[in-house]
């Protein structure tokens, strides 16, 4: 929607999506943690991101803050029916805002 670079966008958003879904998919979360050699999937991904100096904020790639509200409906429409956690517009708004500003995933 905002001509953001594909890989960097995913690198920014993935930790937030993982943190959002992990409590609803504990077996998958443990498999990911084990693959990272970490106690949690989020901690393992954070360590990898630090090693790679991965991007942290969508705003650094040109996403406007007012784009958060514009992106909610298209994202909701693309969420697979089998997503581990139920997802609302408020959830997407909070996730995107955190990813936009570069906050740590919660």
C-alpha cells in the first residue's frame, strides 16, 4: 500500500505478529524457540534480529502514521481463517502502531 520494501516490512512486523500469536499456539511457539535455541520464540527472534541489525520501524521505510488506519481493513481481510489468535481491528491498529514506531513487541 505504501511502496514499502517487502523484506524490511516483514522483518519489522514479524516479531509483533509472533508475540501476538504465540500465546495461542504454545506448541508452535516451543518449536520455534527450540529452533532458535532459546527459551521463547520471541527471545530467539529478538537475538537473531539483534545479530543481523534488522529493521525495527515501518516509519523508517516511508510508512506514514496515518497509513495505520488505512491498512487495517485490508490486513483484516487477508488474515487466514486458521490464525491462532482471534484478530480485531483494534489488535491490528495496536500492532501496526508498535511496528510503525519501532516499539518492542508485546
